[in-house]
C-alpha cells in the first residue's frame, strides 16, 4: 500500500464515507469515472468528484453520494490531503530517514532531506542490525562509531535498527569495504555491550533516493540467514543472490522441480540434519576436506564416509565443483519449500 492509498484509507475510516481516486487524464478500467470536464466540484447524481494534488500529481477524488455533505467534504479534502505532504518538513532527522527507508517519502521529501543534511550525490549503503536488547545503548554506540558525521542510525522496530553509512569522496566504495565495516561494528558492539547482533549488509547505491532498495536487500539477507542457518553474525546480500532468484519462482513450480529431481533416498539425506550440516560445512570450506574436518572437529575418515553416503543417495559427488553447485541449488529448494 503506497502513501496515497494509506491517506485514502484513513479518510474513509475517519469520515465514514467511501472515498476513492484515480490519476487525472487517465481512464481506469475499474471503479467510478467522471465522463465530463469540470472545475472544482461536480456530481453525476450518484457520486461527487473533485480535483486534488498529491506530491505535484493531479488526481480526481470520488465520494460515494451526491448530497450537500459530500460536496462539503469535496471542498475541504484537497487541502487536507495536501497537508500530508507538508508534514515531511516537520519530521525529525531520524523519522524522516525512516520514512525514506520504508519507501514512504516523496521525491521532494527525499530531496529536502538530502539538501538539509548535505548528503546530495553521496553514495551510501545500509546495515540492518537485529539487537536482542539494549537498543538505546546500541544506537548511541552506532552514532559514536559512525565513520563520519553524515552516518545516521535509525530504530525501525523493538529489536531492529539500521545504520545508513554515507561514503565521502576519499572513502573506498567496494563490496569488501562494506562487509569489513559491518564486521568492525559487530565486534565493537560485542566488546562494548556484550551483545551478539546479527548484521545484514545491503548494496551500495549511488543516491539517497535508492537507499530503500539497499535496506530491503539487507533486511531480506537477515531473513535468509535465519532460514538457512548461516554461520557467523554478518551476512551480505551477495550471499543470497541464488536464494533470491529461486525464491522468486512460484512455489508450485519449485515443488514440481524438486519432485522431478529427487527420489526417496535423496529425500532421506535432506531430512537428516546432521548430513546437511556436514555438507554445508564442506561447501563453506571451499570443498576442502582437511579444513572441514578441523572446523567440525571430525575425523577425516568420518567426513569422507558421510560425503560418500551423500553421493550414493543423491548421485552427486560434492567434492566436484559442478556437483557441489547442483547440491547447493537443491538444498536451497528444500529449505524454501520446508519454511
């Protein structure tokens, strides 16, 4: 639901009237439309129509009914609706940025924020932090450890906050730099507050108007980390490209693919959490047997036995890169269908 839809819903609920709208100079296929040109307010005997502006765009408002009450409302509502836009100027810095992150701010509102706080033409990325407790202290620490005076921390919910990190002219703009910065913050919060916080890293965007995209991807990254039990506290959007691509496929089609590829022996492996954890650790260790053995505190022969068992059940030798990729895709399918 966009901002104007929320405004329309609020008007209908507060006034107890049926209020709808459509863009001026358009002819929607559904709903009531005025067939005549008019200025001010007009009715067709059943509905009352009026013009209004919302963020510099013209609309036709439609009120069910054609009596004096509806005409009075139609005369007052244009100013009432426009007042919602003006409220952006009254927001605090963090409230304003929160609306931008949630995609609820107009282009003019974003421009005003960027100009007022000197972040026009500044690239930025988002870090979404899941904080189990001590939110106030965490926000204060984020402000303290911010890389520059432009960085801003915003609380989004009881246990979630976002740091918007702006890059200045001499700063490195790279994927690795954003992940390293997230690792630094995670470790600092651990040392200062004794908290283990999960951090999702969003992509760097060139302008503030696109920061909502970075926020959405960082938030999704934390969601995927929960579903797939990613190790560690810091997770980047790039880790989840494959998952996002597969998730966008309709569930019925995913189920069809999974059913065609797997049989009962295959499914036994996927229902064995110990086997899946072993395979995941092997993939995370770049298919290195010795490193996986060390990380799992597992004898090398035990690991090889499990890898052989996976191969016999699935036909995939995940010690080979191509088979490892196929196995990874199937594990993603399984997790998405299971969730």
